[in-house]
């Protein structure tokens, strides 16, 4: 019997069958054995639930509207000493969980940063995303803890279910403000659900932009800095922009589409909120 601490991996899903199997395979290959996997699904119409059960995961089907609620449900159901939140389109390098547990158990940290990069083989835009994400290795601003002690998670109130975007930054900021020790490990997560077109980028960030105002209101200057298109890590590593001119041009285009779509979403969200208030006042 494995006497090491139990780690509960919580995975929110919605029509995730295309990538979930690879995520669960990577969890099965972890060098750390004492793991429970909790998949929290919000009513998928594909084979997501069947895929999850085929890997022996506990499956919870809930009526959640967004992933923050799904992750909170999974955390409440978890039995582990540690919580690790993994999206359904990430794969984990084999040593991730073991390194994270050791960072807490041996070195006394309360939460752990795990660098996530992108699979560049998905598309050209995935190459661009890898280029961007790798700027953040060692960054303490544009990062968010995913692995933490269970009591730490609940002591800061878990995920804010009113946030659709930036909920991971928001949780990280509250953990940091509470004075908990945050460490880093070398093993990585790899994102395989990268966009294949700029249309995907635009749709995603328009949706996020409609609700980002709440995140900014909660997190103030730090929140604005975390969302800024000009980031300290870019300035510190500016020479990287000359390594691959094609990817650098792609990065500029990607950022232009990303931020213009988010701004359009923010304006649309404001108009929708104003219309709702007006309807309420006229009743």
C-alpha cells in the first residue's frame, strides 16, 4: 500500500473526448502512484464520460455553467491531501506529480507552479503559442498555481465561480496574498488543445472578454498587468524575437487578434449588462 500522500487530480470536461484520453494516459504514466482522478463533466454529448470511465476515473456529471464551478465540485469531492487541477487538453510529463509532492513534503512549499508549454505540431498557431508560453518559464506574474495543499485551496475560498476567464490567475493571486509559499518544478504540462485557426482565437477571446471586467475589478493593478499585451518577460528576453522571424510575425498577428477580440467582447458584455439593467428598471 502506497503510504505517500494522496493526490486528487480534478479535470473539468465538456465534449472533451478528442483529447481526454491522452490526458488520462499521461496521468497513468506518472512515476507517483497514489493518485485519484476525478472528472467533472457538465453534460457532454460526445463520449467524454465513457473515455473517463475506461481509465478508471471517478466521474461526476453536474449542471455547472462554467469550469470554475466544475473544479470546485471536484475539490469538494476529493479525498486527497493535495489537489491538482488539470484541463482535459493537457498531457503531463511523467515526473510532474512526484516532483510537486516532493516540493511540498520535502521542501515545505504550500503550492507549486508547473510550467505549461504547447505542442507545436498541432498548427502554426500552436508554434506561436509555444513561443509565447515559454517566455513565462520562471515568471512570477503571468503564471497560476494548479497544484496545492487541499487546505490551502479551501482557506482562500477556492475558485471564484463568477469568473469565466482569469479564474486561475485570481486563485493564484489570493494564495500569494495569503502568504503561502509557492515553489516551482522542472517537469512540464503540454497543451495539445491549441487553436488551428485565427477564427478559433477570435471566438475564444471574444467570449472571455465579455466577462473579464470582473477579474480586473477584483485584482486591480496586478490583474491589469497579468492581462497586458506588454509583459516584463517579453522585455527581459527580447532577443528571442529574432530567433524565428516567421513565428515572431505570427506572434504579433496572434496578439492583435487576441486583444481586439477581447476588447470587442468587453464592449459587448458592457452593452449586454446595460441592457439587462434597463429592462430591470422598466419592469
